[in-house]
C-alpha cells in the first residue's frame, strides 16, 4: 500500500492505490483526465473534484450516463466532500481523505493577508445559475436531474475555458467565473456571451447569467493549488445576479461591463437600482 500524503487530500481506491489531489482534478475514462478510471461504464469526462473557498473540495458530476454517487446517493448538483466520504463511479469505489480540517480563523487570516499583499486586478466576472432550480428538482426524477445539471455545468465549463476563462467556484446550481483583463479581450467576452445565449435557446435547463467588470483582489494559496477572488466587485456581481432574478431577465450587464462592450453587443437599459451594501444607484442593462 502506498504511504498517504503528508498533508492535503487524496482519493483511496479499494486496492489501496492513492491519488493525491493537488488543486482541481478530473475523473474519467480517457487519458486526458487527472485520475483515469478504466471501465466501459465510466464516461470519457465523468466527474470533477474542484478546489474552492480555501481548502474546500467539491464533487461535480458532468452529466454522466451512469452517474456519480456520494455515500450511495447519486449527486445532482455540486456537493462538498468531507473526510471519509465514499465516491462510487461505476464499479470503482474511492474513499475521499482530507484529515486536516482548515479552521475558519485560518481562512480569515489568508483572506486578510491576500487583501494586504496584492493590488486589485481588473477582471471580467460572470455568475450563472439555473432558474427555478427548486421546482425543477420536484418535477424531474433524480437521475434525470443529475444528467441535466451535470451536462449544463460541463457545457458552460467548456464555453468558458475554451475562451481562456476560469471557473473559480461552483455554487450548487450555478458558478462564478473570471477572466483577468490583461489576458483577454472584449471580443472574447462577447464570444462567451453569444455561446451562453445559444445554450439558453435550448431552454433546458433555463438559466440566467450576469457579466461585470471591475478590480478584484486575486490571491493564490499555493499550497492548496487555488486562487481566491475577494473584494467589493465580487460581492456586487452576486447582488446583480439577485437583481436579474427579481427582474426575470435571463442575461444582464453591469454598467462597467456595458461600457467596456459598447458597440459590440446590443443592450437595453433596465434603469438604476439601489443595492444593499453599496452607495448610490447602479445602472443595469439587459442583453
């Protein structure tokens, strides 16, 4: 049996083989995956273990035909892993190990140091989530919901990563993605918007997304293989997503994003709104 890693997290197979988890890792049948599971019942790109929120590891199914099971229950949305959890993919049983718990005090300290040490970096931000997820979950059989949500997450992830974006965190029925301004162009963001709008036309599932542009504190926690996004602009886009939900709008732009994309996409003014925790009024636009 392999010796366990000195720190961090790993997956342990039934035969004792251990797979260290450094950052996020994919699981599937093809060699392109971080962890290759050789079984015909395993999908080519089956699942993902994603690192977010300083040390938290979340399990995500990519709409696989045979599903991903956590402690014998099929998952239908991203779910946080705990030490000792059992992950079943086809006939493969993997035990998740993360014996060292990261305290809230440590997380707070990391966030404060990041904000002190780094300058804010101009970034494009995008938040997307499935509309009416709770009633949708009541309408569908569990397996159908699993496949629907997983396939949607995988499609969005491919759209974002193919345009050099990064999915920073998954949020149950949605996600937060970003693009450092220095590494992208407004035209590339327009391509992402177009691809997501095309996905929206399928209407299954229905989802909304909001795009914003602003300065974000990005702090990498090297030992954990992740980047954390912090600051008022991150809080703002989540407020704007809630506003889009209340207005029933499927795709929206903040004022700064609208200015950056001026002339590249057609927009419609939704008016100005006061948002909790922010001074003044924010202009908001529909796509």
